[in-house]
C-alpha cells in the first residue's frame, strides 16, 4: 500500500479544466482518491462545515489534505481556509493554496488565513507532489506527537495518583494499550465514523509460555511487535497490544476491511518467514499468526470488537 493510495484529497477550484489538471498531476504521483469541489461553499459542505461556518462544528470529514484555489466566485479560498481553521473538524487539516500571483500581500493573506503552504499557477508537477507529501508527513508526525504528549500526561497523572497502570504504552511490546482502542472506538461512535478492526493472535501463545517460561514469552511478544510495526499500514491505523499473545488494529474511517486484510496477510507472511521455533504447538513447528478482520458502522464497533475475539477463539479451538 502506497502513501498516495491511503490519502484522500479534496481539490477546490471553480475552473473545471484546472481542477482536472490538478487531479491528473496527483494521479501521476499515485494519489488516486481525489474529490473535486467546484466552489468554496461546496468545499465547506464536503468537509462537514455548515454554511454559516459554525466554529464549533464537529462534523467529520473524509480528507487528509485540501488543495485550495484562492480565486473563486462564491467565496474565495482565503475565506474557505479561515472557516476551516475555525471549525473543530478541520482545524488541523493540511491546506495547500494555489494562487495565480506570488505577490507578497496575497501570500501573507494566505498564511494569515491558516494555509500550510502555497503554489503559484501554472502548477509544476514535481513541486505539487513534493509539497503534498511533505504536508502529509508533517500531519502524521503531529498526530504521533500528540499521542505521545497524551501518554506523558496520563503517566504524570498516574504517578501523582500512584497508578502506573494508567499508561497508554504497553511496556513489553512498546505498543499502545487496548485502552487506546477503546478511546478510538468511542471517538468513532461520537463522530459517526465507521472503522475496520483486525485481531492478530500468536497461535498457541499460552503453550509457548508453558514450554519456555514467561520471560521468553514476553521476548517473543516484543519480537513479533517489532515485526508488525515494520509493516507499512494505512494512515491513521492504531496498532495496540491486546492481551497475552494478541494485537488489535483499528482503522478509523475505513470504507471497508480490505486494507487491513492485506496488512494481515503481510504480517502472517513476515512471521512465517522469520521461522521462530515454537517447540510446543500442535499447529506448526514455527510460530504462526491467526488473523481476523471485520468492518462495522459506528454504532456496531464495540460489538464488532467483541465478536471478532469470540470468533477467533472459536476457530482456534476448532483447529485443535
């Protein structure tokens, strides 16, 4: 899965030919999930912002980045950008503005409105793709930093309360704890977002611990966790430690389970190729993974998480 295929971009331009050119340039960079808005008001609507631009709007949007033209007949790009920065749902959405002029006053207005970067027309393909990839990388890093800051906040609170178990990071695998999964599910339900869920289990992990001891069992968990983290995943996917020998992924906003199913296959293959000796499994000589993926609407996410666990347990029992 490439970076482009994971990112959905909104191109806002009232000139249809110009919008199509921008989309074609993005497609050549493997960005193929492109929507077009023909004006500022349509762009706001597609991003879940009401016509009056309510600053406390919490409506969810499906985009990772907006390419926004400044000159438009209904409302210009500067106002669209400013409204996006006021609305909660799009406050941190990367915005690349396009302008036909590079005069200092226009560029200053763009940045004052909240633009992250700009390009002058006619658009240079290499510059466009470079700017977009850079903005997407910066956004992902901001999300990681925010999560780390939240973890530090929780740990500090835990230290003050003497409750170290409140940490969001599992000490054995260095992955997020299942508490984060619960928070993400709760957020998806509040925002009306579907999600894909994937459970990954080490087959016969309990038997491995029985044969080799708890320390080696934890070492195996850490080794498999490192391998899983090395596998490229879609943007915004959370990989969590989910109990003894298990991991859970959640992909908020995913339109289907297909991307996580592809990830599961690569994870199982990576562990199989590592040929880690099990020594106490009736299933295989080496350590293997069992995976299961589901997709659910917001209201069914909590039940889906329980169902995927129950189904996996049942299927593993049937194999024994």
